[in-house]
C-alpha cells in the first residue's frame, strides 16, 4: 500500500472512531435513565435548611445531681431557670459508674463546698452492691439527656501508679448497665495516668504510654467487652484546636486486633489554651467562629465540663449568652445542635451511605440500601439510623425515598424549596424537638 493510501485509511479510521464514540456516548445519555438521574441527584451535607452541625460532649467530672438538673433545664427545656429562659436545645451528657478518687487533696466541686463523693455516679465508690445515682442515670439515659459514658468512672489518683480499674470492674459495669437497659455506644476517656483503662492513643513513648485498655496482656484490658456491648466511638484523650471539620470520625486500630471509630473533640485554642470548662464557653461560641462553621459547612464536637463550677448557677451571664448565640444560629436554620450520639451517627451515615437512584421519566426514586461501614461492615438501617439524610433533586414533589423495598411514609419525608445553592431537596425528617422538662418526674439524686 502506498503512503498516500495509508494516510487516507488512517484519516478515515480516525473519523469513524470519533463518529462512533459520539454516537455511543449519545446513546448512553439518551437511553439510560439511571445515569440521567445520577447527574441530577446528590446528597446534601446536612438536613435542610442547616449548613452545619454542633454537639457538646460534656464530661461529668465534678457534676452533682443538683448541677446536672440545673444546667439541663436551661439547655434542653424552655422553662424559666435561674439562668433565664431555657433554650430547648438537643444536648446530651455523660456519666460515671464508679468513683475511686482519693481524698488526699480534696477539692470542692460546687459552691456549696461539696467534694468528690457528691459527684453523680452509678455506684457508691467501688461497691458494686451499693447503687448511688443509678435510678437517676437510667432515667436521664432514657430521656436522652445522657448518651455517653465517661470511662468507667473517676479513677484519678494523686499517686498516678495507683491504678484500680481492672477487668472485673469493667465486667461488673457492663452487667449493671445491661440490667438497667443502658447501652451507650460512645466511650470518652477520662483522667490522669492512673486511668490505665483508657485506650485509643497508645504509643510506646509519649503522654499516652500509660493506656492499657486495649492490651490483652494487661489486667486493665476491656475493649473486647466494650465492643461486645455495642460501643462504636471513642474519644481517645487527644485534644483538638480545630473548630470544625468535614468529618469528625477517624479509624483507630486497637492492640487486640479490633478497630473502632475515633472522633475529634475541640478542646483548646492555640492562642488562649484550654477552653474546657463552663467559664470558657463564651470563648468557644463566638459569632466569628460559628459563622465560619456555617460558611465552611463543617460539623464540630465541643468538649466541655458543664458541672464543677463554683458559682450559684452553672453558667454566668457571659456564658449563658454564648449559648443563646448558638441557639439563635439554630433558629435561623444555619446550625443544627444535636446530642453527640446523633451527630456521630449522622456523620457515619452520611459518609458511608449505600444507595442507588432509579428514574422513570420525571419521577426520582432514591433507594437506601444501608450503611457500608468500613470498620463494622455493612448495616441494614431503619429510618432512625438515617434521619437527616437529604438529597438535592430537580423536583421534590416527584421524588420518593425507600429503605430497602419499603417506601417511607409521608410524615418521615421533608420536601424543601431551594436553599442557598439555589437547589431544591427531599430528605428524611430529623428527630422531632423535645423540650419537655424531664426533671418534673425524675428520681431524686
């Protein structure tokens, strides 16, 4: 074949390739409705109309039953309180099971000069046969005002080598919680180096070298019990100075071969240091910081100690006003305030949701298959597992959401107008707000 003929063949082949490619791609666009739907449907970062999410993870250190009631009436209800009108926010809390602090250097935990034994705990000291505030803790767990466990209790000791929380205490704790119907899936490390039951940040050298909770060869080993009883998230003692992230979750490989989700907690500011107490809330909740959270569409878990203050009320005016500022962002539809468990569950569901889209003409069907959790495996879900999940769609009135083969009922669906992006959406309703004052019927602490 001559050179000129080869050129003609090559040119003709190139033209045919381009034409065939164009026809093929055109066929895909015009005849495959699934691709067309996928181009128009994508997940919204937060439930409509919110653009960010905030949770407080408060450690129960120094909190008496009386303080617990005081600050949750202000935060969670709309009742009039000594700190002003209640805010009606969804704020959770943690609890202790044991108290094993030494009183060599006693300190006051409130303005009434109560000391550590008055702190709210499930058992009296280390006596597993003597319940202290167990009824109160179980009651507020069921009410939703408690959703995390702050370790197994307060095992701080002035002699940091005096570690007491051995495996039998862990076993007794889970047996007691099961009997009361308490099943937290969040563990928050507590305390100094005497708390060898802590885990999740171990390194041979450095501040966390004391952690033995995930070491099968240690008398303080318990993470197998913890995982067996449903704990899926841990704060591993590492503080963060970053206020807001795209995701607060990260995987942790434990020394016993298991894995668990770690989560970040904002607890310090690079310029002013620790903001981890009720007198520093106004430093955490500033207008600039909250607006930046909204602009970046981030979520944040804020570390706090709501109790243990020395004033007549848990929050003075400056700090109560900071909470009011946060509440105003929720009323505007910018920030959704959620208890820690709900934020973490939403974060995981949003990031690992397995779903597919089917389109029939203008109708869009969103099928939620489950959560493809890279640590704990695939999970079939109920509507409560995926509340808040929202999708941008061309026409919310022509969109439906299924979990498996079952279409969600109308009361669980939110069809929303265009948001700040100019796009409309359909989603699964978030949890209905509950502002009831549970202290009215609570067991006395």
